[in-house]
C-alpha cells in the first residue's frame, strides 16, 4: 500500500514538474523572441555638439556589438557639429566631446525630435551624453 502511494505521489510530482517546466520554457521562448527582435531592430539618433575649441568627438556609430560598441571619432570638428547615425538593438547612443573650453561645451542625443540626453560643461566633458536605447524603453 505504501509503495502504491509513493508511486502515485512520485507520478504526480513528475507530472507537475513537467507542466511547470513547460510553462517556464514557453515564457523563456517568448522572452528570447523579444530579445532577438530588440537586438535586430534599428533606430536613428542625431548627435549634436556645440562649444568652443572642441578637440575631438567620439561617438557610437553602429559598429561593434551592444555590449562592446565601436567608437568612431572626429578630430578638430567644426561646431556646431551634428551627426545622424543608425544604431541597432540595445546599443546605447553615446557622444563624448573633448574641449579645452569646458564651460562652452554642450552635447545632445536626439531621437525622433526628442532629446534623450543632454549635458553641459563639466558633465559633457566627464561623461558625455550616453542614453538608453529607445528600443529598450
């Protein structure tokens, strides 16, 4: 009798576990589909930099991966400087200007007419303008 009860309880446990894992697997598959879509989707941003004596500007231009974006740079750019790039997936848009006249420095990241990130002065020089991918938000 005890053996029969143990067998029945074991069978129920295995069945419940199988249904539970099936539900988790389905949720995981949906999450993976959403990540794949986000990683492959593209979007455009425009970077803007203003200021005096800007030495260089580094920015994400779409190369590399989301976790290791390739930086491109322009040396001694004419300001105001503006660049539109196409990024993909969860890659963060970022522009990092360097200037000897920090007080006059401003950077912006713009997506579909909306300013995602803006920084001026020391903040623009120290960290630049790094925004979250609009695909994530």
